[in-house]
């Protein structure tokens, strides 16, 4: 049996400590400042330790208060996520998945018919956004995100590595200038996502001296980046996972087989305990199966060229 102080006292402390203000904590919890102060004092008496230093017009956490706050905040976040799992939707068939626009359009959409054929009982709703998901607040069951795989308080399963390789339209190669070695990129427009760093690293490992990385348009969406390349507007560094279908269809070609590993990958992310929902487990297992199919394909790039 868990021995815990009263929940209201813990909530009052956590809100007051997070805001470093009893007034703001009272507004958040819809109680009076006096109630917050009373609950905090009750908690201090139960724990027999001071959690705040009461100063003129402000409060500060003591060492004990700083020690207590992170665990409580994480605990309340987990409670909110658990409650959200069961309260937010009336239709038990609905599964809402958040994906980035580039992953959704370039990798997921062409594979979805295989999921629908095997799971006609699940009503899948895709939410395309670059914003991070807050599972305790957003009406989302799971997400696919790009990163290291470490999201505090969440489970994450590896899907696909992110190996970047140069891609462009076949029409761009036909009209020239020539693009036979990395140094020839000096005569072409470089397309960038977010910043110039990826091209800078790729040009370095390719030994492409004389090619300036910090030129060409910068966009903040991977789908837009690859569409510019398909349209013949320049050469982009595309994730193999996202350009494989375009390469197979001939919409894009890769003039060089040198790849750059970003050290990150796509992961399927969901709250702890979400796999108890059969819909979440079904879609997560299907994603892993599809990613495994890609990994087994014979046209996968070779060992990463760089970290």
C-alpha cells in the first residue's frame, strides 16, 4: 500500500513550486492563495521538512523542495496521460496518429492501404504537424517523430534510420551543368532544410573543395524540400527512407552514393501503457513490420559515411 500525503497538498506544492508563486498556483488550481499556503504548510508538517523559504513578495524552494518537485511534476503528467487515454473519445474505433508532413506524405501514405486491408475495424485519423505532441493535452494516441529516441516519460520504438544522400530531378541532370563528381555541385543550386549544416557535413566527407555550402534556399518542411528537388529546382539532401519511392519511380535520382548519417532516426512514440489499447498496438506493430520490410530491401544504402 502506497503511503502518500493528501493529493491536494501535493498538487498545491507542485503548482506553487513550478510557478514559484502561491498566487499563480491558486489561479491555476482555482482556489485561494490562503488555501495554497495552508496545503503547503500541511505538507511540510507531514514531511517534517521546509519546502519553501517565504521571502518578501516571493517564495524560493529549499533543497528539499527542489528534490521533491521533479518527481511530483512527472507523476502528475503521467496521471493526466492515463486519464486522457480513457476519457477523451466516445468512438472506440478511432485511432489518432500525429506524423510530420514529410513522413506522412513521402513514406506513410503509400503504405496505408495495406493497413486498412488488415484492420477495417480501426478508423485511422492522421494529424500532420511539426509540433511536438503533449499526450496529456492533445487528442492524439501516438506519434511518429524524428530524434534520438529519448522522450522522457514516453515509450519509443525505432523505425527507420535517417541516412541523407543527394537527390535531384533527372531533368536537371539532362539540362546540365554536368554533375559527375561532388565538386560539380558548385554549378548547381543546393536546397536546404532548416539550416546549412547537413550540406556542410556532406561536402566535407565528400572532399568537395570549392563548393560553398551556405548558399541556396532554406525551407522548414521536408516535403517542400523534396518537391523542389522533384521540380528540378536544385539538389537536396534527402533521407533515404523518404526518397526511396521517388527513386524507384524515377521522379528523383541520386548522382552520388555517398550517404551522411545524422545519428537520429524515426521512432513511433506513445505514452507508457498505451499498448494496452489494441488499436495502438496494432498500428505500432504494423509500422514496425513496414519498417522491417524497408530494411530488408536490396536497394538500402550501405554503411553510413559519417556520424
